[in-house]
């Protein structure tokens, strides 16, 4: 049996190597369903141009040295067009990327109300004044665009991309102590691998530029936060896992007093992790690294299964015989755990779905390995120490706890009262509660964003339509409404895609208004009467208008990189529909804005407060998962009742576990901001652990000559392992560790208090 299992593990290892694709994106824990507006909002946060921006600040040295380093770094990064879509260190650098485009397509981009002789005369008088002024433009530029279309087309772009102040020809911070650069990557800011590569290229280029000068580089942005968070979780998990293994090995080594059982105890855990990874690789197109790391921590409780088997070995009994004796209880404990984690499969968060499959499959495989493989690896093992003394002590502790059954009831009722008192504040549905991001780096990114003049995304209007073109048209219809709200000081400003790119319909209307070359020449001749202009000087202007009359309408893909960066976050295709985002700045009267948007009669327009909308979406997910968890709890109780063939005995086992969960929730709510989806995952684990403790503590006929010590040892390893996790520097790991360690302790104490007693092994 051992050889067959090892061969199967080898095949699984080969399968994982050849089929599993590991991904580093943290978007596995971003919502994917909900209303059209909610999905569009989450998609915008994930795919928008803002997520692809990296904000760089060069500090140290003199202002001249920083400016020189800024220019050198910009040149080096611009050579890499594979990773970087845009690299800018000044307004002039950005302008160079759009000036040619604006000039070439000025008559499609710029609004023009009239091409009559009076309108052209007014333009020519203005041009003449410019040419006669000391600081006037060159005659070539003026005569090529006498109507000033380029200036009109550039106006919205300049308003949106004014950027920070300049010094020595580069952007600088407000205090002028840092040179600033803006970098846009091709990859989403949530994709760990590409962002790690981009950050590595930036640091390598800066190292060559700095060349031992007293300069330092700070990088902010979604990509920097994503990579730092991923590394922090991975490093914490690696370090805590090592500490966990050492402490758990110490506990089990003290109990077993022998090396072989300690080593074979790892077989079920390793088997579960490999089987789960292989299944995830076959079922899902990509396995998130976060799922692999977090899932391995969750199925670490599979160490309980070999403990239950090995500690039930009696004198003169083989390990396979002991495994057979505890098989029913072990199977019920495993089924209860699998049922709990299976509820996560119904979640709309891809990360939780993967985590649920990983945990359920991994624990099932670990239990099967503990039952059918481990016993045959050390069939003749015997405990070296007399464990009867420890069994007696465990039995006496359980007996004392049974005298405090009333206290368990009082504590559980008090916990219910606490949860009832907190009401709607029991749950923390903010998306940030699931984020492992460093608050320090997030503050640094916020500071750099303010230095660049990037507004915070707190309120916006989301416009949905059948396609992007219709969304663009609908959003443009909101301009009079938003302009009025700005005049009324209900908001400070807004940005929309229609400011940079008119709809196809508007462009065609402008083309139809352009006069034919002969007509334009005749009108120019009439408009220039009394002014020192010669008609042939406008040859380039007439040719440009003639070309614009038959040009193809501009699409988002035709825009240069700096303008695509703006458009990329404002006009998108989401799940087959067009979505236009209109960010609002400094909303002072949200109710008035919401009423105005509703009264605008623009189809598909919705005013959204981002934090509130995402919170509602997460609350919906949490409520659905909670309902499924309650159903799973009921199913768990039914399975236990069937396995024990007694509803009364099943009730005695289930109620203490439920009391432990309620008490854990109350303690966490009293000491923290509220429960999150990750706390709910931890509670599912506590339910399964509590079932295991109850099955191996109570007198219910499943196991002949039980050892009361076994569940206490299992609880000790679980509390130790997750207690170590509770010290993690990452909030999400710390929260799960605290929840499971506290819940496991309460589950053990409450279950022991309500057990009917335990017989000692002979």
C-alpha cells in the first residue's frame, strides 16, 4: 500500500509540474459578480489605467543632480517598450507625446460652432494681434491653424494633466525636495509577476543612474503595493510555518518520544497538499499563490489525523488495527470538515472558491492517507512512554469541566447578547479588510498621488450602455448637469472620456460642418479684407480642413499613449457592455449630486460612492456565504446524527461547538473592528475541529477504549500553530490565526464540559 501511495504521489508531482499554472494576481479576492454597476466598478479598479501607474520620487542630492538623474532614468526606461507604455518626468515630455496627434486631428477633436465669414474674421483679427505682439507665435504655426483648433483640442487635456510643478525642466514635489516620474506599465497593477519585473527594471536602471551618488528612489502605486503585499504574505507564511513546525514537532516529539511517528505524521499533510494542488491545477486555469500558501496553512490541521490514529495504539496492538478501530470517528471528523469548507465553493470570490476546493480536497486526501497509508508505514510501532498517566490527567480535567456545564450555557447566552447588541457592526465589509497591503506603503502612495495631482477616487458617476460608443455619448449628455453642479459648488470638478475624445456621431457632425476647399478659400478671402494676409498663406490650413472632411473617426485605440492612459480608466468594455466612468472631485453635497444624476434622464447613469458600493457588494457576498455556512452546519449535524445513529447524541456534540463559535465571534467583535470573510473561513475550520474533538472526547460507542489524551494533543498543536500565525505582521494572517486559536481552545473546553465521559485505554 505504501509503495502504491508513493507512486501515486510521484505521478501527482509530475502532473503538477506539467499542468498547474501558478498566478500571482491578488485579484482572486476581488468581487466578480453583482449588479452591472458593481461589476463595472470592480473591473475599473482592477483594469483601469490608475492601477497600472507607478509613481517614482528621487530624493537626496541637489536639485540639479536629481533633475539629471530624472532625465537619465526616463531615457533608460523609455527603451523598454515591452514593459512600459509611458514614462514621463515633465509636462513637456507628456506634451511631446500628444502635440502631433492634436495638430493632425484638431478639426475632429476641437469644438467649432461656426465657419462663417464673421467667425473667420474674428479668428484672423486675433491671429493678427498675436503675430504683432512681442511674444507672439511664429507665423507658420498661426497660419497653419488660424482658427486655434489645436489650443481648443488641447484645453481639456491640459486641465487633466497639469501635473506637479517643474524645476530644472523636470517635475518636482511641492517642497522641491524630490524629482517625480510617472510610469505606466502594460500589465495590470494587481499582476504580481509583471509588476515585480517592472519594479526590478526600474531599480536596476536607477542603480546605474545613481552611480554611488547620494540619491534614493521611492516607488508608489498599485503595482508596488501588490508586490510588497505578496512578498510580505509569502515571507510571513514561510517564517511562521518554520516556527509552527518546530513547536508542533516539539509537542508531538514529547508525546511520542520517538522519531518515526513524527516523520510519518507529515505524510497525510504532504499528501493532502499535493492532491489538492493537482486538483486545483486541473479544475482552474491558474492557481493563485495566495490560495496555495493560505490553503496549506488551513489544511495544517490534517496533522490531527495521524495523532488520532497513533495515540489510540494499545499495548500489543498494531497501528493498522488501531486505525481500523478509530476509522468511523476519523471519517466523520473528516466529512464534517469537508462539508464546512465546501460552502466556500459557492462564493463569488474566485480566491475563496479555490481555497474551498483546496481545503476540502486536501483534508479528504489527508484523512485517507492517515487511515490507509500511514498505518502500513510503521505497522509495529508502540508508544515508548506510558501514556496512561496523561490519559488519567486528561480525563480528570474533562470531569472538572463537566461540573461547569452551566457556565458554558451562561457564556454562550452572554455572547449572543453581545452580538445582538452590536447589530449591524458585527461584520466589517470593507474590501481593505481582505488586503494584506502595508499601510505605510499605501500612505506613501497617497502622498505621491497628491504630489502628482491625482485625485482620490471616492465618488463617481458610472454610465453603462450596450457598447463603449453609446456609453461615451451618454456620459457626454451629463456635461450640462455636472457643469451646473460645479457652478452651484456641489462638487469641485469632474473628468470624463468625452472631454478627450468626442463620440463618432459628434466627430461626423463636425466633419459635415467643415466647408469644402473652394468655399473655405472664398470665405477666407472675404474675412481677410483690410488685413495684411495673403490667401496662399493659408494653403496648409485649407488642405488640413479638406483632409479632415474625409478622415475616419477617431477611436480610443487611435490615441497616443498619454491620452490612452487617461481614456483607459474612463471608458471600458466590461462583460460585453460599454462603461464610462466620470470621477467627481471634492463632492460637497452628495445628495444633490445623486438627485441631479437621477433627474438627468440619462439612461444607465448611476451616482456611486465607491467605498459604500464596494461595501454593499462585499456585504452581499458575506451574507450569501453565511447562509451557505449555516446550511452546511445543519448538514454537518445531520451527518453526525446518521453516523452516531442518535439525534440526541449528535445534538450533545453539535451544541458545544456552536457555543464555541458564537463566543469566539463575540470576543472578536468586542476587541476588533468586526468580522470579515476570512474570519468566516476560520469559523468553518473551527466547526470542523470542534466536531473532531467532540467525536474523540465523548462516550458514544464509535471507538472502543478511547484515549482522552488524543483530542487534547490535537488541540495543543492547533492552538500552537495558529497562535504563531496570530503574531504575523500581516493583518489578514493575524486575524485568521487569532480566530482559529481562540476558537479551537473554546471548542475543546466546551466540548469537554458537555461530554458524557471517557474511558481510559488499557
